[in-house]
């Protein structure tokens, strides 16, 4: 009997002390089985920051960049990025996104980015919120790179996640 003929043994998640759920006890990557979990209302909020030179901030404020309205384009890119998360992150589940909002705020030293995402599903939506922030920041970088060689994308982090059981 070849190894292809045998049914694979069920592999439990390696979770010493609540550890990694996407790794089997023998160290292999795997997608978590969420089939038995109930659908729950979930939200996630993430944030990040991209540092810009002061003249770049002014160009963004005045909508003076050749590529167009940086804040509007980055907002749309962040929303679109959230919708593509499962295709970008190998072990991420496809969730039914019900809402994504991306806010970009022009500050003295750059642009702060905040994303909120919501779903009712069996697994969380934090990866979508984080992806929205990352893609928005990368879009700002792309749109400003011709005029600013010192841009820096800062800490992208999850700041809040919630889940609410359905009746």
C-alpha cells in the first residue's frame, strides 16, 4: 500500500499554552478546521502609519501629485485589499465580509491609517483589517515614491477585535 492510498491521520493543532493553531504537533503548516464552529458577529480594527517628508505631506494636502488623489486612492485600495486577504495569506480562511472602512488622516509627519472590518462568520476578520491598512500604506508609498525617497511604513497593528454570539 502506497502512502497515497492511506487515509491521513487527523493532526491536532500544536497549542502548548494556547500556542500556534496553524502548526501541527510535528511542525507542519495546516489550515485550521472551523467547520464545527458557530457563526459569530465579529469586528476588527487595525492601524498603521506612513512617515512622509513635510513637502510630501503638503503635496498630498494640495492634491499636487501626478498620480492623483492619494487619500482617496489609498482608501479604495485598502478596501479592495481587505477583500483579497484569503488569496494573499496562505492559511487564511475566506470570510464573508459585510463591511470595511479605511480612514486616512493627514498629519504633520505623515498619514495615519485606520481600518475597521466586520463579518458574521466562523473565524475572525482581523487579517482583513490588517491587510486593509497594509495595502493602503503601500498605495501611499507607490503614489508618493517619485517625490519622497525617505518614506517609512510604521507599525501596523491590531488595536481591537470583538465577537458577539448570535441569538
